[in-house]
C-alpha cells in the first residue's frame, strides 16, 4: 500500500483516526510512521518520539509501543533512546 492510500484510508486532516485491526494493515501503517521518522533522523529521545506522534494521534504511548513491539523502532535498555528498526513493512518477513 502506498503512502497516499495509507493517508486516505487511516487519516483525516493529517490525524490518524483509527489503528487498523488487521495485522497486514497495522504493519503498513507502522512502516509508514517508520518512514516518516527516518526522514528526520535515525536516533530519537522519548520526548522527540512523543512529539512526532502527537501530531498524528493523542495516545502517543500506544503508537510508540506498537512500533517497538513490531520492530519498526528499537529502544535502548533504559527506554530513553529510540532508533529506527530494521523492519521493512512486510508481514511475511517478520
């Protein structure tokens, strides 16, 4: 799914309106967020991650956790530094 389709399907006025229930759709959405973050850098503080997600969705913690759980972001042992993960958006390569 390309970025325009993701934006049309899950966003209204630049804000995420729903987190999809289907796994493949989640992966595509989380990959979209990973790509958006990667345009800004490779390493982030928790505050920077929260500020990024706040522009899209009020529950920043859920998005942050999802991206970590799905491997799109990696968190250091102390939970303070986040880096772009190695996931590429395809469920079958999990």
